[in-house]
């Protein structure tokens, strides 16, 4: 009996250590971001993301998967954390144009936005094969439920804040204010939000997670003519309190 107990104790300890190790895994690879709103005028366009591993520089790239992509219009954005620059790129056949922006110049108008503290509940569910915990968040404008897995590490709120200021994306990605929440350790996989005044609904989901996948072609800027926005000049889409 004592050997059995010792074995079970060892097994449980091994599982806990393994889970803790897995919980520290920083996400690198690809995923798709889907945004839906109750506003019928909003387009639901999938956004394909590639996050480079830490050892390679942690660059991030996003490709807009709209109907123009099938016609040869390639719209991408790339964030380089080494110099905090954000590239907005558009390529059509041999015409390749880009704009280089410093992150501070891109959304300095929202750096003073209120930071809200989410509340963790006991509710859990499986999303994309990952165990997620539910957090609730209430701001002046919205009430949201945030589903987070601690099996991966990725600051989706920071990524989304960058995305909101990109002039190439649809207005649907500039709705909601959950990204003003204090950082929740882990990776957000799903958001459900409702505007307190209008009752409008908003959903953001992370799907098609593929760990370790490399899409170096999304970081390629060869042949692009890049214009640089001066550091002191604001650009992108202005922050709105919604």
C-alpha cells in the first residue's frame, strides 16, 4: 500500500510540475482573430497573426484576410519590438507601399486611458483545447466577460491596442474597451462585451492556434517603398471612448 501511495504522490507531483512548465510557455506561431458586432454595417474580416519566437526577435505580423487578398491585394502590418516601430504595408502586383510609425506616435493619445481591474470567477470552459477561466470586467461604457487560458502567455490586449490604430482595418476592431484592463497573466482566447447604453454586442475570438508554425514571408518587406512618419507626429486612427 505504501508503494502505491508513494507512486501516486510522485505521479501527482510530476503532473503539477509538467502543468506549471506548460503554463509558462510563451506563444509563438499563428492564430486567427475573429471580430463580430451586432452592427450590421461592420464587416467580419478574419485577421491572420504570426508571432515570432523570442529567440528570433518577437516580431509580430498581421495579414487582413478579406476578399481583396484573393485579387492580389496584400495588406499587412508588422510590429518590431526592438525599435517599437509599426509598419503598415499594402502590395498590389509590383506596387508595394508602406508607412513606418513609431509606437508612441501611433497611440500616445490613449496612453492615459483608464485601467480597469477584472474579477476572476470560478467558471471555466475549454476553448480551442485549452482550459480557460472567466474574468468579468465593467467599465464606464461596457460590461465584458474575458476567457483566459494560463497554459499560454501572450498579451492579446497590447496586440489589440496596436490593431485599433491601424487605418487599414474595419471599424469593428475599434469597438469595445476590454484592452484597457490590467494585464491578465495568460492568453485571452475569447471576449464577449455589451455596451451599457446601446445594448450593442461585441465578440472577439482567437481561433486556429498553431504553436511553432513559422511564416517568415509575412515579415518580408523586400521591394516595399517605406515612408517614415516623424516621431512627433500623431497618426493612425484616433482613440475614441466607446
